[in-house]
C-alpha cells in the first residue's frame, strides 16, 4: 500500500513539473514578444516625429503609427 502512494506522488510531481515548465516557457515567450513590440513601436514613433513636426500644406496625419504583430499560440506554446 505504501509503495502505491509513492508511485502516485512521483507521477503527480512529474506532471506538475511539466505543467510548471510549460507555463514558465509561455510567460518567457510573451515577455520576449512584448519587449520586441516596445522596440519596434519606439522606432516607428521616433521616425514619425520628424513628419509630425514638418509644416507643409500637403502633410497628412499618419494614423495609426504603430500596428502590433499578433501573438499566436504557436509562438507561445510550441517554442
């Protein structure tokens, strides 16, 4: 009877570790995606400041300046 419980606890521990590592991996991938988006958004914003400060009759407001990439399940789960 004791041996049966020991095997169950080992199986449960292994399952929890797999789930925990999957969650941590997903969180890290979301964090990397978010940091990449911040950099891309800032570059586009900085480039748009010259155009926004230009005074000319044919200037058109560029909106939206930034279009974020989509975060797909494959990028989070399967990496």
